[in-house]
């Protein structure tokens, strides 16, 4: 269970705007590369990607075949440590021996961030890493791309980073929380 996600989801009661993305794309293949600057007009220097149902089918360590060219385009625009995978499976404390993280890194060629708290609770760890590695001067130079409002988008907003929501994902989700998130977004964006 993601206690960090559950606890942070309660923020919707007093600040629902934290769950709204800066931009929405139907799927990863529609991601604009390079990612346009946010409201501050500072260029994006670090892109953080969710894995499951963002660029990969849930529980897979491979980029969804339809997204191969977008993946290469993204890797070329954000080489090395400028592109980072942050997952609540691979690289999390649940990833015993970091086996999932290693398999994902081998398959994608992109570093998997190791974190002790699940998203969105790991936002402090990510910011610390980004700043100590000299990847960004300010948080608004970070873009987070993910399919969940209550984890990826909330984390981006807690970090003052740019939130890009992948609305439909790789495959249709049967998760009732995902349906709830979409209904919430539709209600809030009216």
C-alpha cells in the first residue's frame, strides 16, 4: 500500500488545485519534445518520467513499441541524467535488491531513481538529488510526466515543477481510483 499517496491524497480536501496538471496529453506519443517552458519561461532541464501506464505497459520493463521513436527523441533532447525514471515499483523500497530498477535501466537506457518514500512523498529526495547533482537551478526547470493525478501531478505541484498528465496511458486502466481521478479532473476543469 502507498501510505504516502494515501496521506497526500487527503490534500484534495483543502487544496484541490494541487491535483491539476499544467498540461494534458492523451498518451506518451503526444509528448512535445523538447518540453516547452512553464510559466516562468525557464527551459526544462530535467524530465522525470513515471513508468507504469505512462511509457510502459503496467508491470513491464520495456518501452511500449508505439513509443520507441518518442523515447529516442526524448533521450536525445535530455541526455544522461537529464532524464530520470521515478516509479512506485522499480527503485522504490519495495524493489528488493533493486532488481526491477536494474532491469528497467538495462531495457530503457535511462537511470531509475532510488527512493525511500513512494510518490508523491519522495519529492524532497528528488529535489535534493537534482540540486546536488547540479541538474537544475530552480524547481521550475523540472517537468514530471505521469498518468496519475494523485501521485505524479501532485508531486510535480508540491515541487513547483511542471506537471504533464498522460490522461489515457498505454492501456485502459480498470483501477477505480484512475476513473475517480479522471472524473475529478473533468469536474475541476469545467
